[in-house]
């Protein structure tokens, strides 16, 4: 079943199942966990969350609580899992992670989630940067998600490959090379062509992630701020698409598979020299380097610069579905996992950047270098990259458009099987097939 149709089915199923969900929630009284009243809480996350040690710590601090954790490999697969269970009216974990890209779809069925204001959300709202807390609040003012991380974007680059091409490798000089505060996509692609001419190799891993980054910088992305589709006839978006298509046509894309990279091999064999890096991507790259036997000697670094300026890509939330038999205990766990103290530990484990102000400040103050990325001052770089970030409105099918509409079109470009016009037309066709007409 196409996700778009699943989403619409979910909305209908949600209405039919609310009575059953409510009945399922009200039966046990949700007594507080204790040694005499043991409670098992299920948690589902995705990608790299860095929670394993935190689960053990929470169980130790809370006798009677046992956590059964499931981690799904990718956010897109977690989305499918969540909406399949929402449509069925059961099966969601007590604490369920939600990705920013499909939060808009969740908001359409937000009444199937616990209002965390009933469990103290208003008392701790000051923990987060304002826009992150607002993202987790539905149109009716119900708080349905506590923010985990945010995804301010910096630029990852391979210093060894830069040196081989006659480019500077010092991260501060690299930031200047790209234009510093005035860094632009024009400069990014210009340098890419210069690198390609010098080495014969690709500049970026594949077009999809670059495209996501470009779209996320727009004042309005796939949807306008009032929730209307914003793709067809969007001259600004088409101009960015053409710029990327031209770069890809010039051989700047390595045509890698997203979230695979040949099981990490492309990060160690010189396949590409730059990578767009929301903070959480550093954890992803770490896993890829480890899979391929690479490490700090592989040459990767991260610079305090990003083409086009401030941009946020990704970040997650922890929510409690109404189907949970232990909503109070689940809400307590979600609040604890996203508290500043735990976000600091999560950041160290997952290489992501916290959404709480106190955690951000302490990471910057600690000034702990990231050894894998040439001892980059991780906290200071991403604190700087977070300046000026404004959360873009994400509509209900935002992640579908990103992955299932533009994904195939951009793959056409990467594989050399289509022109810019052909790829754009394919995206519009898929948009109408998967979103508009479903």
C-alpha cells in the first residue's frame, strides 16, 4: 500500500478506533511502577539514538521498570511501521520516536497521542529552544512530543582529498573557501567543478541529500506556511533543481545509495570529497566508517559553514500513544530521556546536537573535540550553525515528497538517465500520483 493512501486510511481508522483505544487505556489505572508493581515499557526509535546506556540507567533509578527497546534502521521505515500500527489501532510502543519529516502526518492524527501537558509538559517547556517545543504542539495546543535532537547543518569534507586537489584542508580556511557567512550554492558547485577537473572524482555522494538541504533552506518548502502544496509552478524550487541537475550532469555526484554508501566503503575510498552534515549525520558517518574499517585517519572533518546559510534537517520527538497501557510511566520516561542531562549523554553516544538549551550550553562549554572528525570542536560548530535556524513548516506528505516523489527523479539524474526537464516532470507526475490524487 502506498504510504499516501495508508496515511489517509490511518486518519479514518483513527476515528473508528478511538473508542477502543480509550477503553484500552483506562482499564489498568496506570499505577506507578515499583518493585511491587513491575511495569514493562516498550520504546521504538530509529537510526542512531544513543539510548542503550540510558535505558539501563533509567531501569536502575526506577525499580520495577523494565524497558524493551526496538530500533528501526531508518526513519522512513519507522514511519511505515508507525502508520501501519496507527491504522490497526494497536501495536505502537509506549514511547514512540517521531521524525521531523513525518511529524506533519502525525499531526493529522494527533488525537491518538497523549497530551503531555497532562503529565507536566508545561513545567519543563523552557528546557527547549522555542521552535522545537512548538513543533511538538498540535493545532489544538496539545503537546504530543518531547524534542530529542535538532539538525543544524554544517559541511563535512575530506581534508586528505582536498589537499590532493590543491584545496586548503584546515577547517577554518575551508569555511573561508566556501564563503563563510556568505557561502552559496553557486560557490559550492563552482568548487565542485574545480575539484572534478583536478581529480576526476565526484564532489558529493548523491543528489538526494543535497536537494533535501537546498529545500530545507527555503522560507517555504514542499508546503506553504498555510499548508498548501508548493511544488508545481514554484520557480525558486525549480531553479534550485536545475542548479543541482547541472552539477550532477557535470559528474559531481558519486551516485551512492542513500544510507548505504557500499556499507561505508565510499567514505574511505575517495569516492567523494564533501557531504552535507546535519548534526546527526556525524553519527551516521561514524557507523559507516566503522563498517568499512575506517577511522580518524580516513581524513573526514567538519567546517563551520554551509552553502546558502542556516538550515535545519531532521531531529526527532518522543511521543506516547493513547494505546499505551502505562501513559503516565511512559510520559515520565520520555521526559527523562529528553531532559538536558540525558541529551548531553545522548549527544556523546550518537554524535547529534541537543534541542535543549542547557545541554547545548554544556556541550559548548566542555569543548570536547570529535576525534573521528580531526578533533573538530563539535559543540561550538553546531551551536554556530544553529544560529538563525527557523523551523520550516512540514506538511502531511512532506517526507513522502522528499523520498518517493523527488527520490526517483534525483536518481534519474545521478544515473545519467534523464535531463533536468525529464527528472522534474517525473517528480511532478509522482507528486500527482502519490499525493494529489490519493
